[in-house]
């Protein structure tokens, strides 16, 4: 649920300096174009789901920026995925252009590390009939809902065609594990360099989801070293952004020593080289790892 101070739809005066399409020549507003954009704004203002936020800009009404929250039950769960949108001069005859803020990560068969987005509705992926962009029928809202439901789904490996069978199911499982780690890396990069006009929302979002995000690590059977290192990096990123963790019991150190059988697990998670964090961050990691262990054992 999004609190009122972070409305799903907001009209901002100027687009941010980090918008991918900011340097694109502004569209000359024909009557047809202006009517189409006004219609899009009305639809977005009234019909966005709670897990999608959109900013539009009064001085550049050809630009938008969207934030999509990863759905539960997917390897993208609780993550934030940002898309910059540009409506060209012949819109709505042609679909909008969409750029994924990937931070160099390949998050999905349809989302490339260079930010390219492959989607039938954008005419950048194969499709037929209503799967393709249709003038005066298709909308930006449909694009965003498709990205959340059809692209950032629970089985992203099968977004590629002709993938089926037992062996493919095994590959899908491995692919999901990899995507989960990439999603956590994207969280770190987003915390370190949030989109300018969503910076406050990024901090608020992760503050409210920190418990669920870390609980996702519970499904890591065996606790690999790479996964443990990733957890520590994520905890450090949360701490550096002032994100508070759930409370832990008093006398943490004394309690931890009672669990001698957990000590090796604790050392595996905390004592990782060459990753080094400041003392204040290290203390927070110490406290948080204890909290994490108390959940799992």
C-alpha cells in the first residue's frame, strides 16, 4: 500500500536531469497529440494499480517516468524497476519509446542491460493482433501493466519462446536464482543512485519492505558464499541510506555466543573479504545477522 504522500500519479513541473529522453527534441504539440496525451494522463490519474507510480511533466508532456514494484512470488519481489517514457510526435499512431533503468544488468529476456525493452505492445517484440500497439486503443497504462505482469513474472526464463520440457524447467530454476541475485544488486544500485524525482520514495519503499526483502534469503538452500556476500552488501546499502532494521533483542553479543552451532554460519555471513564496511555499518550488520539467524533457526 502506498501512503498519500507518495501518490501513484503526480504532475511534476520539470523532468529530472537524469531522464533518458531529456535531450530528445521536445514534441511540437499538434491537436491530435495533445488530445492523446491528455487522455493518457486522465487514465493514469484514475486507473494505476497501487504498485505502479508515474510522474508526468507539465513542461515536457511528451515525457513520463514510471516505477514498478516487483510482485510477490517472483524473483523480482519488493524490488523497484524504473522506466523512462517518451511519446513521439506521431503518437498515438506509433507506440511510446520506453527505456529501462538497468544499471547495466540483464534482468529479463525482455529487458536488456542497455535499457532496451522488448514488448509486443511497443512493437519491439513479435506479436499479433491486439498484442501489438493499436492507435486510439492501446495506452501507456497497458504498457506498464504488461511490464509488471507479463515481463517481471514468476517464470521469466520462459519469456523466451520455445522453452519447455523437464530440462528447461531445471534451467528456469537456476535462472530464477540468478535473477533474484540481480534484483538484489539492482536494489543496491538504486539505493546508491536513485532516480532524481523518486529519491524520497526509494528510501520510503525499502524502509517498509526491508523485512520481506531479507526474508527472501531464507529460500537460499545452503547459504552460498556469493549469496551471503550479497546479503552483507544489501544490509550495508540499507544502513548507509538510513533504513532501519526490525528490532533485535538486548544483549545481542551474549545471546549469539549461546548458539555455538550458529557461529560458523555467522562468520560465513559477516567475515567476508575483500568486502569492507565502516565500523558503524559493521555493527548494524552484526545486529541484523543475529536477527536473521533468529528467524531461520
